[in-house]
C-alpha cells in the first residue's frame, strides 16, 4: 500500500525523512512545527498542480486507507520497518493540509473509517459496526460450508479464489482453509452490519463491510503467518476474498430476513 502512494509523484522520500528527523526528536516547539508544515506543504503544492481530480481523489483515499491500515496493524503486531511509522506521521500532517473536496451529504469521511450517516436502519439500540484491536467476541459455530450451504456458483468462485491464492504465492491452501473466513463473517454480522446490508444497496455498504472484514481476518489469522501476510500485502487477493464473502453475507442476511 505504501508503494502505491508514491506512484502519484506527490511524495518525496527525502522530505519524509527530514520530516521524521524533526518530528521524532522529542517535544516540538513553534519553530519545529513551522518547519514540519513547510516540508509537508511541498507535497501539497505538487498535489494541487495535478489537474486530474480523479487522481487527486484516488490519492486522498489511498492516504486515508494507509493511515487506517497502519493505525490498526501497529496495535496487533510488531512492525520492524521504521519507514512505515515515518510515513504514518507524515501522512497525518499531509491529510490535514490537503485541500478538501465537497463531500456528498449522505457520507461523512473520518480519520477512522467511512461512516455512512443515512443507513435505513431501525435501531433498537446504539451500536458500532467497526471492530477494534483486542475485541474477543465468541465465534458462532459454522458448518463445512458456512452458515448457508454454498450454491454451485459460489463453490466455483471459491475454487477460483483458492487457485489464484496458490498460484500467486506458491501456497497449498484448500477450500477448507478459505472457509475459515466464514468465521469472520459470523463475527462481524453479529453487529449492526447485518441491518446495514439488509437495508442498503451493496455499493453503499461495501466499504464498511470491507474494513470490518479486513480487521476480523487479521485477528482470525494472527497465528497463521502465511495467510495473514497475503491478507496484508496482496490487495488483489484480499479484494477477491472480501467480495466473495461480502456476497455470502448479503445472501445470508437476505435469506434470514425472508425466512
């Protein structure tokens, strides 16, 4: 993810290094803060010179994604690469200084996650669909193919995902290995996320689901380095798995509602 941020040409590694030398030296005074802001504003200038609004928005979202990613991962595992911490500190300042675009009224973007404000949910009590490090919610028992039997199309898609994982990473995962992700669904669907999926268009709730699913998967595979590393590092493989289990979750909540 950090590599993707640099592809836009807005960031300069030497500027980030100089930023880190000041930022991590100790308590900051007014002069230090002015120096840090001056360094970060060089990236802001390059960002503003890009007249492609699509690229600008992609960069904004990727920067926010990295900040959320680092914040979560640093809580659940030890990171040996200090460059990740330097980039995180720099990104926090940069995100604050980047010019804002007009946000659609139905969506509020926060530093933690995209929180959808106008879910058509009749809540009986307040709840939070996000997951945080340290949560230890008991998992519901699942059958061989999860809470709902797999359809022929779902089974075919799962086989393709297993094949893709193994070909890309030289692993020997089986369908049984991938079905462990069903436990992630079982955990996160015990929250208000079920109502969100049931009462809103899939494209509206996918971001919230994907973030909850990602965090749940990291916890689920904390002791399985092989699977965890793929979830962390391979965005394409992660997206394929997430979308598969997102569709599984949709079918489950819809079927339960119809029953």
